[in-house]
């Protein structure tokens, strides 16, 4: 059915995005990108301190608990508002990955049904739905990339307004360790 096709296509796109995000949630990638963007100069931290602090933030984001209370020299690295924002980010990630996990099972169920005789759906139709999901995602990512190239600030603002309460995600790059550790150039 058309509803099944759309459900599998959307589910496929969600699963692909979830799988694509995972490699970027690791210390090796962040270390490389932080070195490339000069985070040690922005933060005034040594390279070892940058890695220690970032790894703690990533651990809280991915594994938890979502305290984001890493310290350097006995003082908290992030302010309470930065920690609150990171807790919001963790909730958004958890929600997304929960939806992506459900989407994975939608795709699995579609293929299970497609390989069942007399189910009304063939493996070819299931693969067609997956192809449409991948194609739709490719087009969507391409459009998002163009928008980010020409209007990054507006895209950033819209994205954050959709996911977070107004004003909870704006920090001064001159004083915010969160922004200094994860500068715009990193993304």
C-alpha cells in the first residue's frame, strides 16, 4: 500500500541519519576537528585538557548520566545554562534515536512481511520503498547543505527554535566554553 511505502521510506531515511550520526559522536573525530579549528587557542586549554573535557562532555551526551559537570582545575567548565542546554541536547538525541530504533523495526517488519508468501507485498516493493527513502534523504540533505551554505545563521536559529526553548541555546563565544570547545567552524 501507499501508506506502507511511505512509512518504510521515511523509516529508511531516519535509520540512515541515525547510523550516519554515530561515527561523529566519538573522541577521535572531535579531537581531529578541534585541532583543525584551533580550539586550544579559543579555550586557552592545553590539548590534553581539551581532550579530557570534550571526552567527558561526549560521555555524558552519549552514555550518561547527563550531568555535564566536568571540571578543570577544580572549577566547572560549563556554566549551569550551558549544562542545561546540553541536557536538552541529550534529550533531543535520545528522542531521535528512540524514533530511529522504532523506524528500524518498521523496515525489518516490512521486509519480514515482504518475504512472507501471500502477504501482498514483495521484496522488490520493500526495496523500492528503501530506495525512495534513501533518494528522499539525499535530496533533503542536498537542500539542507545549500541552505547551510547561504544562510547558516538562519538555519541554525530555525533548527534550535524547533528543538529548544528560546534563549536557552545562545551563548557568548568570547566567554562560553561550550562554544569555544565546539565552535561553528567545527560543524
